[in-house]
C-alpha cells in the first residue's frame, strides 16, 4: 500500500486551499527579498546578513515542501478514506429510516433503521411496494422538488419525504462508463415517525370550538294543540330530550328563550352528531302527551370560522338557512361550505298572515319609491313563474308605476297565456322584454322583482341583478347555499304551494281596492293548478283562500282547463314515459320521456312524474328528459321521500315533493345511472 502511494507521488500535487498556503510562503519570500534590497541600499554589511537569512529561509521552505509533500498528500488520502468510511457508517446507523431506490421503485440500499422497520436485510432489492403497498413509482418526484406522502405501517404513521438525487455528474467522472439515458438519478426516501404528532393534531382538531343554535320551529302551534295542564310537561320532556342528546356528546346547552337554545360542543361532538345524522331531530318528534302536532326543531352549527364569536355568527347564518328551507333540519356551516341534515317532513302551514301583510306593505313602499318595475322568473319560464310576474305587474300598476316582464324563449307552455294577456289583459307587446331590452332599461331607479326562484344562476337574466340595488325576491322553494345577495326584500315561504299562491296572498294586503282582470286571474290561477297538481299536492287552507280570491276576481276554471289541454303527440309521449317506467329498489319509479317532436318536453316529463305517483308502492318518481343538450330530471313525491335533497345531490333543488335538476355532459343512460347511484348512497346513509 505504501509502495503504491509512493509510486503515485509524481501524479499528486497541491490544489485548492492547500495550494493557497504555498502561495503565501512564496509571497513572504518576495517580501523578504524586497526588504533585503532596501537594507543593502542603506548598509551593505547589514544587507548581506539579511540576504543570507532570506536565502536560508527560502531553501528551507523548498526542502520541506519537496520532502513532505507526498507524505502530506498520503495523510490527506488516509483521512479522506477514513472519513468516507465514518460517513457511510453514520448514514448506515442513522436514527431515521433511510433508503435509496431506482426510478422504477426497485430498492438499491437501506440503512439499519429501515432494515429494522421493514424486517428485510440490506441485500433486499425488490420493489418498494412489496414492503410498503402505499408507495409506488407514481409517487416519486419528477423534478427537483421534494414530495411527501403519509402512510401507515405496523400501526404506526410515517411521513415519507422523497427527493430526486441526480447521478449525471458522478457518472461523467467515471472512466469506462457511458451514460445512455438523458438523465440518471435515484430516489432518496426518509421515513419520519409522526404517530404521536398525528395523535396530538387529531386531539387538537377534535377540541376545536363549535357553536350552535337550536330553535323549536312550531312551539306556539304545538302548545296551542295541548291542554293547559300538560304544556309544562310537554316542554319539560322536549327540553330533556334535547339536553340529554347534547350532554352525551360532551357539550353544553343553555336555554335563551322559551323556544331557543345556545349550544357549545367540540369538533368531535359535531362529528358524532353528523354520524347519527342529528338523530335528535327525529327523537323530539316522538314526544307526544296528547299534542295534535309533533314538535320539530332546527339546528344551525358554525365551525372552522375562527373564534367563538365568529362561529356564533356562522351558526346564526346556518339557522336562518335551516328556517328558510322549512325547518325540521340541521345546517352545518363549515367555513364557506354548508351541509344539510334532515328536512324529511313538509313544513306545516302557518295560520297567521302577519308575515304576508308585512311583506305586502314593504313591497308597496319599495315599488312606490322607484320609477319602474322589472319582473323576472326562472329560466324556461313556466306558468307558475309567469302568473307570479303578472301579479307583481298588477301591484305596480295599482300605484301608478310602469311594469315589465322579462321573457326568454316563449315555450308552448306559456305562449297561449302571453297571447291572452296581450289580447284581453291590457298588456301591450312592449311589456314583455327580451334580455337585451331589459338590460338597457334597468338602472338604479328600477325595482327588480325576482319570482319563483332564489338562485341567481336560475334567474331569467342574471345580469339584471347587478344593475340595480333594489331587489325583491318572492319564492316558495327551499333556499340553498346559492342565493341572491343583498336583496332589499326577501320573502321565501317553503310552506306555500306556489309562487302564485304567495302573490295572491300579497295582493289581498297590498291594496283593498285592487282588482285583477279575468286574463290575469286565469294566469295566476293556472300557476296554482300546475304546482299543486290540481289542488292535490301541497294544498293547505291558505291555498284555497288564495284560489277563492282569484275566483272573486274573475278566474274561470273552464277556461283554465281548456288552456291545459295537450295535443296528441304530447299525450302519447307522457303515456310512453309512464308505460316504460322502471321500479328501482322497489319504491322509486324511474323513466325517460321522449322529446322528439315535442315542443316543450320538460313539461311533459313533469306531468309524467306526477302520473307515476298514482301507482301503488311508488314513494317517488324520477323522469329524465333530453332537451337542448341537457338532461332534465323531474322528481316528484307525495310525503314519504324528500326529493329536494335528492336533487340537491345532482346540483338541483326545489321542494320536498317537487324538485328537479339539470345534468350536462352526460347522455340519458349515464343520467339514469347517476340517479340510481344517488338513491343507493343516500339510502345507505339514512338520508332518505
């Protein structure tokens, strides 16, 4: 070994920082030569002495360099060799599991900790996925960035940091090796045990504050339905059910008013409530000591919004959403997302008309303060939407304000009614506006009234919402997360059968002297007929009172019935949809309505869905119609299934027993499969 190193003496030389040390010696000698010259100039004898010392120093440095250079280099090589061994040994014995793998996942090397973790020795060179199934070559980083992955192994959690190590420079320095591929690299993998950290993070997450509000929807109605001596007992029983439910999940609840509670739980408790889908909603309804009406509650939860005050504000928004959707449900507002639970029952009709009277007076004040009124419904206007628009126009005319209705394409369902209004109702052609005309006409002094929808994306002309600040929303559909913001007046009443019922009720309190002409009364009455399926669905006492008001104003049932007659092709298409209906899960009727040769196939699909409910055993019906490159789903139910929450899963919405959705980018068969998947999933979850 020593001989080999001596033979290689001529091949070795100083370089780098060691070479700089030699340069300083030469530079010092040059300075001494200059000093010698200066001393010689001053005194020759002294200069000779200094020159002699300089020569001796220079020769000594040269001798030492030549004599010790090889030994120094050999010692450096020995140190480097030993250091390399120490470094390798330290890497091998590193306390963190470490491995290197090829780009295809084949293991090249692992240290002792990795061998202990995997139970393999360092000669194990199979694919890493054979040891860790959660890791494969697809997870490896492609660029210089480091990629992380969390896995579980032997009941422990690990964060795996993966980094790409290039070998190009090393290979280029090797003799006899030629690089073929564009890039040569290996993957370095570090395993960090995060079991304890994950447990701490989970515990911290579970202890996050959650604030909620719980309201009794129909407290007064229920108390009125029970004897005086039993009221306190009923209230105590309901209070006990609610308190016990919150206590079992480690929460606190405080009664603020006779029918309002404030509750505080942690995130773990909220997850428990979500897992049992807020079973207290159904539990409270089972309390019965002679009360004719079951008590229902609504819950609003705010979480992940910040501190307690911010979560309380989120809970307030959530409870408002729950009440706007009809009550008997829980709404969880998680930062900017909302989740809905319950809502399986129909909201009971309110006997009081105070709210309708207040809204009617507020509407009159808003309209009176503006120059004109523009009214619009939802896209693909139906007769309920048109009838409500007509009612608002009559309200505007009553206070001397011009009113206009925004219409898109006039489908066969509303064309006869529009023609009748233009001919006999005193509606000139310029009353019905196109989108462009409405945009040009709307300004800051315009009152915009939206009827039969509360979703901006569903309005006839969404651009109008941003052209004026005076917006009125009148709707009977349950509210969803998408809603018209900053409305000056919002009247959303899910217990109403139709928008036409709502506007009829408003007109009665709007002005005592208001009168509808027969064409207007027929149009509004027709809207009620359609949405109640001839006064069969969602019909209450106030529905008939609204109908009686329209009859007093000249609505004629015979004229309305004639207007609803269909041609032969339409009737056959509806019959085909009923004939080919499929029974799914034994209680859901699913069918497809033909659309070829039908002017308004979506209306026919809705009619077919209503027909399917007449079959014994059918809890809900779903009819799919292909129209304008979309699949329209019409969903109907009587009382056992909430089709609104089903359609919300498909991006739609509506009522508990009348709802719909529009699907894009799928064909009829794919849409049918989607409906079945949603029904299956929600049944497993217990959501329906």
